[in-house]
């Protein structure tokens, strides 16, 4: 890169030293006289020169027939169809040498709940493998989403309360961009695996039929707008309450102040609960779960033994599912940090109660080779992996192929790409984790060779990929996978020691990946 920068600087300096040109401007709609432009002068102009636009228009009309045909295909059939790499598709197969149990395809629809789907599908896979649930079993994503939005709402309201205390209850001026960003209720569907761990440990899980999907769980925009409206109104109420406390004149300790203002917060949370219950339904406090045994033949009939048990959501998570979030470690590969364990304080989805873990964002940063090795070991050990990746590029949704060369861009655009490696792609912000899924298998035809591809259980329904399954090639893994969730038993002794020790603290606005 240094060599490239120096060459670029030399070229600019060379142009400046031999070219004299007048500035270009416009007055009262009439263009001023323009000095004859040279190629170099056009490149050095701060604006886009009119001469350069004319040149490009002429070149466009004079482009070769092949380029014109490719552009027409893109405009008529879309980029993915025109750029699809036929060689990658031809070489692709749907075979896997090692697989974990996988259930029926799930569908998050028009919501940002992928992290909930991936987490619950990971838990489901183990239950299917153990024969405790059938392949068509599904947890209620809606149940966890209810408490996801409740906890985020509470976190926002607590933030408002703390801001009012730090201001001493003084009247808040409703102006200024900083103040607006501080009080704006910018809550959404998305989340990290730490959020999932917190929700399951606090609220448990339920089967889907105990709290099924609703119109608003499958398409969350309207409900989010209603929540934001109510939160903004509630924030205004908290500000008025704080001002009323300040006017009383009697000095209060922080604890006394918080107790007074939190009475108003509880009223606001009651409204949030009502909005969520209206859109998502009432979460069950207790439910009955029926499990069926294997069919038994009696003469010419088959009899299915059944067992019906009552559970609270917490009992179902701990006694039936037997899932302990503390058994899992977030392992990441980030070019922004050295290897080690990192933590970002005050990033948990909500404040924990006494004796509960908060689950701030915390991860062990390793190299991509170690990340891949842990993924392989986990799958071989029967544990599918929740993982976060960038699905915004190099994915063919018709075949489910995820490969960095699935699209051939240069022939379409008549360019020669200067491809970015993983570190540079992260630095420029063109690659970042934006979707959570589940790795359930891998294909390694040569036992002594590298993995060719990973099997990927997505949550976009069975109308994409291979009935909802995507095929993640190793080259794509190395470029676009950022996090995996690994059971502790697959870590080395030194990694376990590092995870149990003190983490390096990242600032509030620090780059994670």
C-alpha cells in the first residue's frame, strides 16, 4: 500500500507541474469560458468536469457489442442472474461428510430476529439428536422477542432516568442534536448472542404452540413504531417527574431519587407490556408440553405412548432442554484487535437482577484458522454453531451457494477489481456481521485435506437455497464469518484460562469488528 500511495502522489505532482488551467464556474446560468481541458486537468478538478461527462457519454455509446449485451442482461434480468458464475454452480454439490441434526426450515420473515432463530435452532438440534423432540419441533421465537423488546424498553427508560439525575432535575431544553440522540428511543429487533443468553437464562423458553407467531412478530415495523411513540411519551413524563422532584427542594440521595422517579417508570413499562401483549400475545407463565414416544404395534394397530407435563418457561429450559448459557463462549476474529479476550461494558440488553449474569458483549479474539478449527471440532463433536456473518454479498439465494467468486463483476462493469482482503474490507466498512445463522455440518471428501464447505441452516424459509439450507464455502467463511459460539469443552486449557480471567475493556464507541 505504501508503494501504491507514493505512485499516486507522484502522478498528481507530475500533472500539477506541467498543466496550467483556469477554474470553471457558472454565473446567472451562463457558463464562463473554459480553457481547453486535458486528460490530466480533468482528473485533478475538484468537481466532475463537463468534458469528462461528455467523454464518458461518447464512450458509452461506442462500447463494444459484448459490453452492451451484458448491460442489457443486467437491466432486464438483474445483477445476480447476469453475473452468476456458471463454473462455481457446475462444480457445486449438496453433499456433506459430517452433519449434526437439523430440523425443519424456520422463517423470521420481515423481522430482525435472526439471532433468536439461530440460538433456538441450535438448542433444537441437540434435542432432535437426543430423540427428545421430532424434526418438526420449533421453539417460540415470539416468546423471546416479547421479552427482548421489554428489556430494551426498560434499558432506554433507565437511561433517561440516569440522565435526569445527572442534570440535577433541572429543566431540560428540547434542542440540540446531542440531546436528541440521547433521548431518541432507537430500539430495534436486532441483537447479539449475549442478548440471547441473557433472555434464556432469565425468562426460559417455550414451544411454538405455547406462544405462536402473530402478524406483528412476523412483520415488526408497525409494532416498533408504536413502541417508540410510547417510549418518547414516557421519557417526557420522566422528565416532568424529575423536575417535580427538584422543585420540592429537599435534597435526595441518588437511591432516593431513583426510587421516586422509578414509580413513573413502572407505569410506563405497564404501557409497554400492554402494547407488546396486543401485538405479540400474552406470554405463558405455565404451559403443558406433550411428548410422544415411538409407535408400538399391537395386532393390526399402532399405539403411540404420550407424556404430558406442566412446565414454567424456566423449568422447560433447565429441566427439559437442559441448556446452560454459561457453557458457551463467544469466539470471534476481528482485524481491529489483537488476540485475547475483550469486553464492552454496559452493552447488555438489560440490567440483571441480583445473582444474575449481565452478559455484556464479550468475546475471545483469535485468528481465522483457529476460528475454522473450532467450528470443525464443534460439529464433529455433535454441536452445531450459532454464527454471525456478512450476508450482504456473494450469496446466490436460488442455489444457496455462498462463495466469494459466485458473481463475476469485472466482465459486467468492464473493470479490473482491486480486491480487498478481510482486514481492509472491515476497515473500509464494507464487511461487518449483519446476520446470525447456524452451522450444522461440513464437507471434507479428503480426510487429510481442508474443508470444502459448511452446511448452513438459515431462517429465511424453505423457498430459498436448498429448502432453506445454504452452502457456505470455506473461501466465503474466511472472508465473511466474524463470530461463532463454541461449547467450552472444545477450547484448550490456555483458552479456558484466558476466558475465565480479566478481559481487556473496550470503549463505548470502540470498533468491534
